[in-house]
C-alpha cells in the first residue's frame, strides 16, 4: 500500500508541474489541508483545492511556482515525505527564488488528505521519526 501512496504523490507533483490541475486534484480529498505553520507562524491551515490553488498560483509569484520533487520517502502506511525544490519568480520584480523544503503528505483511501510543509529536511525527518540514515536507506 505505501508504494502505491508514493506513486499517487509522484503523479500529483508531475500533474501540478504540467499545470494539469484536473488530473492533479483527482486524488485530493475535498477537505484536504495544507499546513504552512512551520514556514509562516501566523499562516492559517488552508482547506480544499480552491484555497490551495489560490495560495500556490496567485499573489507575488504570478503562477510561476514549480515544485520539483527530489526524493520520495515512504514513512509509513499513510505518509510519504518528499524533499522538494521549490522555484518561483517574483511577478513584479522578476527575482528568482529557490527553496529546498520537505512536504509530509498523508494519504487515506487513495486520497491526499493533508500536506504539512517543513522548512528544512532535517526538521521534517525528525517530525516523522526518521533519521538521515533512514532517509538514505529508502532512496
């Protein structure tokens, strides 16, 4: 089951980066939550695909956000940790931005139900109870 979850997550990132949102959101639960509180302490938890789309593809980034998964780690039966390279360009400034963070995704009954964004990979590994050795053993 967990390898199936890794594939669900992998296909989701591929679809998002192709801007094929219909396919990307086929496996997203209606009450999906995006938790950005580790990055932005005052950030609300975003709920549903509409809020997710507004946050990722509007505002100062003008839809230029690209999420490039670098490693998928099968955490347990419900969770996949993804090391992600995030790139974007400021809409007004044209300034490129790059960030390497980690997304802890929870899958239930074949649907993505939650994404917790961690500011860095070590913090993410600690949060899911894994070590650097565990992460390398899974790659």
